[in-house]
């Protein structure tokens, strides 16, 4: 069987203004352990803003999403605008606030916020080609926004109101439903597999979780995605 090649869509480097590093690295590790290859991709554009990860405060400087994503990819990242879904077997979107600031504007304007046009086109191409998509943490909001107004109405999860979370799971879930997706409650020990749409989602750091929890939840997603 040919080796699977997976696109991993990054949004910078760091939970508060880019991709969540643990989720991104564990994604790459799980893919490698499963015998799949991967290509990190990212939009080539300025970040929404830069956050000091020690203090949590915004900084008065500008950084580029592609350049910052290269920190996670060890330099091996390509501009999203040059990538085509037909060249990959599946797509994975790690979370972090960068997914909701640089890929879409959920963290700024909620479900009414815009989505990066290249991100939207990339996701829609995977859907049209019937290729699997995985998304974790705030990544499902990117999928929901990309599919808003389409004929696709997937089941997605960002977590569960039945377990501890530092975020408003109910509000994010309601926002995804406003866009036409079906929100499902899942804990950090679970994933949601929408077999019909070939979409796998996992809560990861949207829930109170240890780094070991994130490792296992990410691996669950990757393993389920590769089966699709």
C-alpha cells in the first residue's frame, strides 16, 4: 500500500497567537508512527497579532504566519496558496487561538468573522474530492466556517459541557450550529467521527487536560483519520 501523505495546516507558533504547539507536534509524531508522511502548510500573511506567551499580553510587533509556522515544521513548511488538495490523502488542522485568529476570525468576531479565502478553498477541495479532514481544539470552527452555506453539514466537536473546560464550549458549539454544522459533545478522552463526511474532530486543549491527555486524544484522531 502506498504511503499516505497528509497536509497539516498550521497557523503560526504558540497557543495564544498561532498553532497550539503540543497539538501540532503530537500530530506530526502520530502520523510518523503510523507510517504516514506529512507536509506542513500555512498561509503566507501577517498574523492577527503577536502575544507575549509569558504575560499573555499583546506585543507591538508584526510576524508572518508562514514564517512562524516554520518554527514547528523545522523549516519544512510551504505556502498554502501553492498547495492543492489533490496532492494529499487527508488534511489535519491543529488548534490554538491562531486557528481562530489567522485561519478564521472566530476569536475576534465569533461565527460572523471571516475565513481566510485560501483556507476555505483548501478545505472545500478536500470535501469535493471526498478526502478525510481532521481538526482539533478550535480547528473545527475553521471547518464549520469553510462549509457554511454549502451542502455539507458535518458533525463536529470542540468539547463537552459535561466535563471541566477553560472555555465556553456551549457558546462555540452554538456558533458552529448557526453555520450549519451539528455540534456533538465529546470529552478529551473521546473523538467525533463523522463517517459520511469523513471528518474527525477532537477536543484536545479545549478541555482541562494534561499533556498526556493531549497526546492520546491527538493519536485517536490521527488513527481514525487514516482509517477513513
